[in-house]
């Protein structure tokens, strides 16, 4: 199924690959669209899961509104898709802004979040490295081309969407490590070794999560899903399929966590 679905009163483009497997919701990055992840991760993931994706307001085939972009509103969209399309909890796989949204959904509606995979994701605005993004770069050119091909608002609205997106990333998100510590679901944190999100920030995200796992992919940037989709799928599938916490021969961080949990249970 692919088409417009009423999500909170707004026609929203949703694609549901169907099947009887457990649902998995793909959450695309900022200035991107659901096709980007469906084309790269969809083929491998859909062999094992019912893959669902949607275009957030002002992205892809979903029209914009006059409102500014805020992650809280984007998380509400995702919750509505989970309730209305998935029909309940799902694994959440989010890239960049999509990863932020996955974290917010897990915090606000833990009943709808199974396992999480967050790719190139910052939990605080300070986690983005101070780099100048060139609107004339190949990445921006490709994002603009994809927007013009899909947007019902027309090519003239692209400048406004870029403005809203840049304003969003300059001011949000503002989660803390204490917030992250409330997320009890298993979370796989993935980043490129040359990511837009600073590596110490990525590590702090991982370390704040009670049930986190970390993968840093060599030779990869913030565009990891586009650069190395097979590598990424190869990390995601075993993580989602695993039962229980990781069992390793020399646990250190996890040994401390297990001991702490045992103390709390007394």
C-alpha cells in the first residue's frame, strides 16, 4: 500500500510493504524523504519485517503547512502512523532527524517502541559539529532534486523548507543524558567514523542508554545509509533478531550494569 493517509488531519504519504512479519517503521532524515531509506535499507529489511515508511510534513510527497518544524510535532506524526498504520508497536529505524524522532517516541510512548536503531543521531543541538554546509554541494543538490520531483508544494517552496530545517537543527533537540537513561528498549547507536554528529556525542548517547549497543562504521559519513546500505543492514538485522542482552566473554560496562540492576532488584 502506498498513498496519502490522514495523519492528525493532514494528508501524509505512507508506504506499507505489508506482510505478516513484525512491523518496522523507517524514519527518514531531515530534508530527505521515505524513498531514500526504502531504496537502500528496504530491500534487505523487508525480507524479515513488515516495513512501513512515511514522509513527514514538508518532506517528500507530503505537503507542508505554515507551522515551523519541531521534533515534538514530528514525533506526534510518527506516533499517529504507528497507531493508525502499524496498529501497535514496531521496531524504529531512524536516520539523523529520524533517529531523534525514534528517541522521542520511545520516551513519550514506550508502548509503541520495540527496538530502536538510531543512525547519525544527536540528542542535543550541541552534538552537531560546527561545519559549514554548502548549498551547492552534491548532497544539497541531490536533496533539492528529490524535493522538486516529489513535493506537492512545488519547487518554489524548497527555500522555505530549507529555512525551517536549518532553524530546527540550530535550536533542537535538547534531551539530556538523564532523559536517555529512561529509555529501556534495546537501542543500536550507529554512526560513520566521519559523521556530522561528533563522535564523543555519539559515545555519550550510547553510554547513557541502559540497553545500548554501539557501532562506528569505518569509511563512512553522515550519509551512511546511502554509502554503505549492505553494511548497515548487516548490523541492523542481527540486532533486531537477538533475544535478550548481548552475551560476551569479557563484559565490562555491561557487567557493571548487570550488577547495578541486581542491586536495584534487592
